[in-house]
């Protein structure tokens, strides 16, 4: 497959997703929206992955390319292509599907448990996993979407739409390198709050990265149509 990855900042890349792409010998191209690129046509790719970023989906006046990106995501979904959104990417999917995206009551930054519903379309997901979060916004579930994950701070952590679209608020894809990069660029956000961990604890809990990456591979296999 030809996989297109949308990036919004240089320090929130695909992480372990690139390992899955390489091991399955898929082709990959990137759109670095922060560099004002020429946007791809939806016909140029088979599978769209939308990464995270510190901006809001409402910041079109500051980031005018968001309007273009939203149109491409909307068209990819309408064309029945597999689409995966992570963090900001999940919020963009929710938005183009007509759901409300807004500030969460609590910022969630660090390693916190997520509970997965038995109705999850990704069969390899456990009942609960410790996963990495970095988000201040949340979303309502779009009409026709099925939610399948929740945490204490965020009731809507993930949803599936028409079997081909998955939105994840959290970061299964995180690697040691990408974790350290996110901390370097976002350390000022680590202010004392009920669901914000200190940098030292976040780094200590990096032991959960391999488990998170395996779960990321399971999500990607599902969207790619791999049968277990």
C-alpha cells in the first residue's frame, strides 16, 4: 500500500509506525503541514495516517492549511480509505465527521491506564493498558461511530467509524526517541495537575513503550485488513 502520513510539527512523527510500514514493505510519503507543502490528492494514497500536534483543530486563522487538511481527511473517509488519527489527528477526524471538539476538563499528560471495550474492532487490545497521553482537548463521538476506550480523565479515548476509520487520543506509537522529543518541546506544559505527570516519572514509565508499540501494530494490521 501507499501510506500517506500527515505531520503538524517535526517532533510528533510516526514513531514505531514506520517500523510497521517497513516490515510490511509499504510505500510511505509525508505531508509536513508546517512547511507549507503542496497537498496530496486523495487518489495519491491508499491509507492515511494523521499525527498529533500542539495546535487546536479550531486554529485555522493561525494555521490556514488546517482547512485544506480537513478537506482531504473528509474526502479520504468518504472514499472508504483506511484512516488513522492520533491525538490531534483523532480530533480532526471527529471534527470532519460533525462531532464537537473542545477543551477537556483535565489535561492528560503522561502514562495513565485506558480501559478498552469488548466491542473494540481491534481484537488484540486488552481490557486495560497503560498508555501515553498528551492532550488538552477532547471530542464527542461522531454520529455512527463506536467508542471503544476510556480513561478516568477522558471518557472518549478512541472510536471506530464504518470499520475503516480509527481515532485514538493517546500515543501507542511513542518510542523512546519520540517521547524525549515531545518532552523537550513541551516541557512547559508539565504543570501540576491531577492528570499531568512530572518529566522524571514519564521517563521512568517508558518501560511501557514496547507493549504500546505492539498494540499499535495490532491497530495498523486491523486497518490494513490483516486477518488473525
